[in-house]
């Protein structure tokens, strides 16, 4: 590497003296000057992150909101090494990556009060997609190396690889929050999530949750001046996880070579299993029950929070080798 050449190579070369290409350990080594004059690396990147939203108040207590955001990223990296570096054949690599994602959120929110009763509700629908692709061209033993990157296609050994991945997700949910006189708060939520990484029969799963809070210090019979806040909480909820790579429900193959003594190269192309299909994959689900107590003394000068919970995960998503 360039840094290794700087630290291991002798600091100067006399005029007319031939450059050494090995160090004391007999490892390939070129002077920093060769790295500067006969190598080149270029990286170009373009990124666009647009976003837009619209909000409309249908009634004083009803609001509609829609927002859309995207992220586009394009990157190209090229690398060239000439024949004077390590005094080895010239080589080059060109890699291009494209990644884009978008997310669309839609919310309907209502808030209504009836005396001491307060009711808030939210209905939501979201969609998202993520896509990436990569092209890589690697070439060695370049016959045309004076033109740098332009000579990549002149190598006697050229390797091209292409990868692509795509996944999408869709969710809908409803949430209701009811409170009475700043003493009792009840929350209930249900969401239905779908992901393209699973097979059709396991693509969607539902996750409910509910919580209740009681502010004891707001009760008319509570008269402890030292306690400025005393709240009891209890809740139950389920959340899902779909963090697996796309196409795990399908068999995947990889290219390779097998030994063959009947041709000049000694090899022949072959296919091998890279991943066995698993159509039984489904959403990972985590269920949790929790109890909590919040205590505040002397107008907030002393606070205490205590929580106890039980968590249980089903259908854990984990890759096995």
C-alpha cells in the first residue's frame, strides 16, 4: 500500500539510480513516487433527498396529513494501478452502486373533548420501498495501460459481477387515547404490518398493544403535600421484526468453477447452492408486559421511577450457518 511504501522505503533515490522494488523482508514494495505517478483512484457520488408533505384541517377536531420522502444515492469508484507499481501487470477496477428508498405516510387525526373526557384517535397508513444494485468490473494484465481507466477493457482476465436487492413494506394502524380529568389515561393500538421478504402466506401479521395510567395524586381523597406526583402504569404490547435479507424464501445459487483436466484452463463453470429456500419464515414477534410507578416529592426536587417487565420473543429470526 501507499502508506507502507512511505514508512518502509528509503527516503531518497540518487539521480540515475535504479529504484528498488523489494524491502528487507523480500516483500513487493515500490517507492511513493510510483504510487503517485502510476496509480489513480476516483470516487464520484450523487445524492438527492427530496421530501414533501400536505396537511389539511377538515374540521376543528379532524386533521389529514400526508408526507412523502425519498433518498437517492449513486456512487462510482474507479481504481487503476500501472505496471511500474510492484513491477507487476497493470490492473483496474470500476464499481458502480445505486441505492434508492422512499417512504409515504398518511395520517388521519381526531381530537375531541366532552367536559372532563378527552378522546384522541389516529388512523395511519404507510408504504416504503428500498432498492440497491451494484456493478463491478475488474481487469488484470492490461495490454493498454497508458490511458489509465480507459484501458480496463484491454485486460486478458476480466471479471464482471452484478448484485441487486429489493424489498417493500406496508403498514396500517389505529390508535385511541382516552383520558378523564387528568387522572386516568387509557391507550389502545393495533397495527397490521406486511413485508415482501416473507412468502405470501406469512407476509402480514398483526400487533396489538394497550396501556393504562392512573395519577393517584389527582384523586380528591389524596392529601399528601410532600408528594407532587404519583402515577401507576401498566401496559402490554407486541412488536414485530422483519430484519432479514430479501429472497431468503427462495433458493439462491452462486457461480463457481470445478476442476476439469480436459480443457486448457483446467476449470469449467459450475453452480452451487448459496442459500436453501425457507418458505416458513415469518414475522418475529416480541410480547412485553410492564408495571411502573412514578413518584415525585417536594415539587419535583426528588423523583423516583420503578419499572418491572416481562419480555418474550417468538419466531426469532436468526441465520444459521
